[in-house]
């Protein structure tokens, strides 16, 4: 990586500083935990869809705190004149639960997810097409009671040619009522997400998305709308 | 001091429940208090492990009160330590275990009425 690349790589910290600080604050407060993996000996399927991104991941908990898996993802990076550049990746992932706090009325977790694989990049707008390896690292923290949820995550993805894709998220919300395990649990969640693309990216900013989350036993569904369109997340634990 | 006495009493009750078969008419249900069990995924992980145990009969999970109640199949009994180990293996902590002379159905009705 040349000096310019290094400067831009370091620059991500300043752009993501507000969300990173918030994520770190949550973590330091002992508030952590989203569920990127299921309980020991279970498999987790995760689907995410937004107007600009799609991903599908599957992992299997081979231990209480470890879950290897596979992930497919694609996203469109904004380019000049309203165009976009397509990125498609396929990789292996390893999810690790760093710590869990089992509290009398709450649960909190810290997670680390590593990912490595192959990335295909469409060219255009001064950027070259190609294919190459990529690596990604994500840190997640969450805190949840039966009525309140707070979570944060930071994912940093790097590939050759200065390509990067960084997403920081903060989520918080509440359940409408104290639901029975056997019933459907409805939640209202608000997500603030900030995405940073490669050098010279045409659009960056914080996206705010209100969502409805429904949980029923092994099913978890979220649907929301923001200024770009609808988003949908699904998780299934088996 | 009260906490220590309560813990001792609960432990004694748990050991007694383990050592003896349930009295006639007692379904042999054990009620566990589980720390960290706040979501359906948590409960589902615990339910999946417990229902795999051959002695597990009716099961009731109450998220709001963090309770897992397990009733044995007829002629069998619940091994408290074994169930505790399964809950811990699922990723949660058991703060108390107590034999209760009620069926799981009765516990469900009672807790829903609260």
C-alpha cells in the first residue's frame, strides 16, 4: 500500500469516529450482543437485503463460542452520474463470541467475526475491473432485555486496488409488549448506518432506518424503509 | 446472610429432589431460573437441548420471568445437574433450581395468570 492508500485507510477512523466511539462506549459499558451465531450445535442462516446490498451467510456453532461459516455478498458502490459499481464476494467466515454476560434481567455479548474470500469488481468511472482476495473484520456488541435492545457493529473490508467497504451500525429499540416465548414478539428498531467505500467514493453518509422486528421461536425477521428504499433481514436458527 | 440461607435451602431442596423419586401425585417437575435468557433464540436453544433428553416430558419457558420448567416423562425423573449442564452448554446461567409439586401445565397457567 502506498502512502496515499495508507492515508486513506487511516482516514476511515476519522469518518467513522462518532459511530466507533458510540460502539466502544456501548462495549465499555458492558452492553453488548447481537446474535451472529446460534447456540452450540445449531446452524444459523442470515439473509440481508437493501436496495444496494445483498448477503447470505450460514454458520454452524461447533462450540459455545465458535462458528465457522460461508458468506456470499454483493453491493453497489455509488459512482459518478448516478451509476454504480458492482462488487460480488464469496468467502469463509469465523464467528467468535468474545464474552457473554448472563445477567438476571439481561444478556450482553461481544463478538468478533473474521472473513476471507474472493471478490469480483466491476470496473468503470476510472476504476479497474478485476478479481482478487479480500479480508474483513467485524466487531459487534449488544445488550438486550425482554423489552429493550441496543447493539452496535463495525465491519471493515479490504481488497486489492484500494477497494474497501466499511459499515458502522448502531441499533436500538424496544418491544411493544412483554411477549410469551410461544407467541410472536414484535419490536420497533431504529438503525443508524454509515458506509464508507473506496477512494473517491461518490456518496457517504448516515442512513437512518426505522424497522419492525418480529421474532418467533427460531425465526427472526426485520423489515424497514429508508430514503433509498426497503430493507429486509431474516435469520433462522436450526 | 439471607441470601446464603436461601441458597443453602435451594441446594438442599435440589439435592433432595435428585436423591428421591417424586412422592405419589408429585409430577417431579423442576423449575429453573435462568440468567441471560431474554430472547426467543435463547429460549429456543435451551428448548432444543432439553427436548433431546430422553427423560424430558412437558416443558415450559417463560421469558419475562426467566423460568424454564421441566416435567419428566411418566416413570422417569429429572436430573437437576444434567439439565443445568445442558442450559449452561446452551450458553446461559442457572441461578436457581427447585422441585415444585406441580405439572408444567399448571405452572404455565399460574404464570400466565400473573
